[in-house]
């Protein structure tokens, strides 16, 4: 490749260089939008109207962690250690909708739902 060819190649690279940060910025913004908007998404209509409010007040007992193994056992043990905290956290698997009608994240640990 001659000198002119190398110069053209460098010029093309310089022109493309500003595009890389712009493309990365667009991707980051899209990911942030998806992560932030998803909890508010109404699964029936697709509108961003989903409630974030935690009902709380789960009174059913947490399943025995000894029935499980590995990370599932650890999760049920953590739920047993701090139920008051989990009862204040919204569950993002949409189990507050029928047929589960859970009150909070704690509700996932009163049955096998937390293991699935």
C-alpha cells in the first residue's frame, strides 16, 4: 500500500473514532432504560404503569431450608433470618399477579416458588 493509501486509511479511522463512544453511549442508555422501565411495565397492556408498591404483611411460615441444597438452601435460610426485610421488598418475577398474588419477596419463600 502506498503513502496515499495509508493516509486515506488513517483519515477513515479518524472519522470513525467519534462514532465508537456514541454507539457505546446509545447501548448503555438503552440497557438502563430496559432495566429501569421493566419493573413498571404492565404485563397486560405493555404500558409503563406497573405499581412498585409492596403490600407486605406475609404471615405464612417460611419453608425449612433443610429441604433444599446449594444456593436454594442459602436463599431460604436468608429468608428465615431476615423475614422483616424481605417483606418490604418488591418481587420482580411478577408473582404479585394471579395466580400467585404474593404480597412481597418473602411470599416466594413460603412455598416452592423461591426454588424455581
